[in-house]
């Protein structure tokens, strides 16, 4: 676990947070390279399905970042993102996900520093939690093969007895 | 023209789908005219060994209901797949796990604890804490029980499925329409859901006025009026995310849709779609208030958003109880136990 580097998927809004990340880069503000950035046109574009799919495909954490409330390029869409976020978060927590693995962050285009700090904080939290590996939750039962073969064998024996 | 061969089978389901087939009323006689029913344990006297002896692909149509919870059900899914030309996931359980799939919030141990240890009615006295064992030695030889999996899988997570017939249970008219489609060879492209493509809202006569809400009510808290959209009256109506085909049965009797026909076309995760839609009707921009509205109105988010589709969702189950991981920690080979 010592060397565990979390994979975090970050959905960043084109008009603010994505630019903030850009700014952090050009201003040489250091932040951990753990976030795989996906640029979206608005935080309101982030369908809960994107987040669920990211977790199911191996993300250890998911960050959604958008413009501050009231500053969305598409007027109200980040409020919609906020309502979805809480709805999804309550669902995920009920399914056993640690809340630190799913975060909503507001960062304007000028807030490279703030975004870098949020990423750093989240990366630390998730690193502490360890790998998620959600898909392993439904890995086959180790006894499955044997149980299936056992049925086949029993049925073959039964057929022999009858014929 | 020789008759087609028809089979029906059930796995982890309640049996309602079997009865739903009889809902086609006198058409059942047409079914008997068009098909030889070669296997239908619920209604006719057929044995698994009869099916095992049939040539592969010799059954024309198999309607398979139920999810896959045990090794025996998985074996039967494989068998019916091999023997059937067309395999239909019939009803919500086979299609998306349905209510039995909600047990994916727990695992085998937790489920067995409930039934064999804490259950107040099922098993009041079990001082030696007996649990079903896959293999038990008795003087006469070995007795076996199916292995109970931690995670219920849908039919198409287990074998290849040709078509889906949604609903808990499917509506009689849709069952009959599907049978006619098979008989006339007018099936949609392989892998599709046989049925309508829009949502329950499109079939619902209630008036919608884009009204937003400050509170979700539980069904027992209010008596909604009969004119207006239930969702706009604060009830969590899943019609917005659910496939049409039932004729909006529940809203028509003043009860919200709970989503039994699964997602409409193009939606991979039913709950995601529903959450998105519900988030749009909440009338608040304040984080505290939003959280309160959700927590108070939807105390069981998984059971509300994924009542019928947890097993088919992107995440399939809870993490809280792990999956077969509990078993993986200490694998006990069946043979060692036997
Ligand atoms: S949300 Fe429910 S009540 Fe409203 S129109 Fe849709 S199905 Fe009808
Ligand atoms: S209204 Fe919804 S819950 Fe009721 S039968 Fe139709 S799809 Fe199922
Ligand atoms: S445009 Fe940035 S959140 Fe909407």
C-alpha cells in the first residue's frame, strides 16, 4: 500500500476549473499528477452515469469541478450539478463508498492555487483509503467452478443410472 | 408446418413471471397450437435430464425468468442457452436483477445470518448455527446443495441473451406481442428489448407543468390529486426514467411508478438517469437545503433509484459487504469439506 498512487478521474468545466488547472500548470504550482482530467463544457454536463462508470472501471476517486455558484456559463447548470452530486453521493455512501472518494469542487479560472490544493487534499485522502477496485466486489466465487462441475458430474451419473 | 419448440424456466425470481404468461388468457391455446412446450417445470412435467438429452439448439424459443444466484441456476442458464436458438431474458429479474438483486447490498454471510441466525420467523431456533453447505457427508454418501453466490448476476452477465422482455412481471399484451413477433419472424435486431422505446411519462395522462418541489413525500404521507403529475406533487415517480409499455398502470391508480420496466432505450444505468431527472425538479440552490430534501424524502436511495436494477447497474452491488471477497479471503475447496 506504501506505493499506492490513486487514480482520480476529474471532470473539469471548460470555462473555469479546466482553465484553473491550466493556470496552475503555467504558474508552476505543484499538484499531484493523480487526476486524469476530462474536460467537459460545464459541470452540468456530468451525468451521474459518467461517475459510476469511472468507479466501475477502476477509478479510486472522482472529482467534479465547476464554476462557483452563480458564475456558470450556462446560468444555472452548476446548481443542477450540485443537486445531482448530493443525490449521487448519498447513493454511493449507502453502497459503501467512502465519501472522500467523490468530491465536488468550485474553482474559477483564476483559482489555480485553490484547485491545486483541492486536488492535493483529495489525493492524500484517497491515498490513505487505499485502492478501491470496485469491480472485484463481484468477482466470481472461488468455489464456483468446482460447484458447477459437481452439478455436471451428478447429472451425468444420474443419466447413467436411468439408462 | 411443424410446430416450434418452446421452453420456460425460472431461476432467482418470485414466480410472478410464470403466472404472467397465463395472463395472455385464451391465447395460451394459440401458443399450444404453435409450439410444443418441451420444458416448463412450473406448469408441465418435464425433467432437466430430458433437456440435457436434446440436441443443442433444438429449442426454438426459451423464456427465462429470474436472476442467477446459485451454481444450479447458472448451470441451468448455460444449459438453456446451449439448447435454445433464441433465449429471452423474461421479466425484470432476468433482465436487470429486480428485487432479488437488491440483496447485492449484502453478501452470502449477511443473508444467511438474517435467515439462519437472526431470522425471527424463518428459523427461530438454530443454536448450533447450521448453515447450508455445498457438500455434506452422510452415511449413505455425499449430499449436495447449490452454491449460493455473494452476488446475484443478471442473465446476460451469465450467458449470451438474444432479447429482453421487461417488466415485473411483463404485461400480458407485451408477452403476446413478443410471441407473435417470434412466430412471424419479425423480431427486432438481436440484443434489443422487445417493447416500446419511450418512457412511462409518454403514456401517462397526468398534466405536467414543469413545477419544482421543495420536498419529497413518502407515499403514505399524502394523497395526491388525480389530475397532475405525481412528481410535481412531490412523490418520487420513476416514470421519467422508466420504459413505456405498461400503459402507465401505477400513476393511473394514483400511485407513483417505481420503475419495474427498467430503463428506456439508450440508458445503461437506470439509477443514474433517475437521479439526474429527480435532481432537476428540486427547487433549491442551497447545499444544506438540498441535502436535507434528499435525506428526508429519499431515506433509501439505493432502494429507490435501483429498486429493480441494482444487479445490472454499473456498480452492480455494494462495497460495504464486499463481494465474493469474503469468500476469497479463506477459500475452502468443496472437496476439502466433503
Ligand atoms: S412523472 Fe409519473 S405522474 Fe408524472 S407524468 Fe411521468 S409517469 Fe405521470
Ligand atoms: S407504472 Fe412503473 S412500476 Fe407501474 S407497472 Fe408501469 S413501469 Fe411498472
Ligand atoms: S460553465 Fe462552468 S460549471 Fe457551468
